[in-house]
């Protein structure tokens, strides 16, 4: 159960992340190519039902991996390596337990950071809205640059 739950949550989270990534790429394109303000759309992205599900699943995964580390420290057979700082002194029997603890700890940090980022992002967008709106003097859109006439000037050959 301790391994199955995170696997099921990750399998549920992957389609959500893919939808969020597609929408985010569309917002980036709107901002870069069409000079559209995206602040409200970003906040909507994070506060949408899918955004809340991504945030909740990240929190649940961080908690699940935290419980995995606790279980690894108190449950047999890995509890005998819990007090050893230098696990390689114990030899090969301790490697699987310490590897599992290390991987779970890494995943705790990853999903914890992901949860905090998703939680803080709307506030950052509200606090710094100018960073999510195009400059007023941004000029012509990149897609329209090809339509502009161009002239090429050649140096005068008589002056050589």
C-alpha cells in the first residue's frame, strides 16, 4: 500500500500536468508572439479545478513520501540502519534501505516545492502584474515583421 498509493496518484496527476503544461505554453505564446497580457489567465490557471487538483496531489504525494521515510526508519529490517550516519559502513544489506530513504527524501523536496510553488504563484502574479503584461512600447508583433518592406543599400562602387 505504501508504494501503490503514490503510483496511483502519479498516474492520476500526469494527465493533469499535461493539460496544465499545454495551457501554460499557450499563455507563453500569447505573451511573446501576440503581446497579450496574461496575468488574469495565469491566476485562473492556478485556481482552476485542475490547478487545485495538481496542488492537492502534490501535497498528498509529499505526505506519502514523508510517511515512507518514517516507515523506513522505524520498520524492520531498515530500522537497524536508522542510527547509522555512514550507511556504507554497514555493507550491502543497508544499501536498499538507504537508497529508498534517499529517493523518498528527494521526492519529498520535489513535490513539496511543487505544492508551495502552485500555492504561492497566484499571489506573485497579483503582486507583480507588470511582469505579466507586455510593455506598452513593445512595437510590432513578430508575426507582422515579415510584411514590412525592406531596402538594401549597396556601397557606391565609384568611390573605390
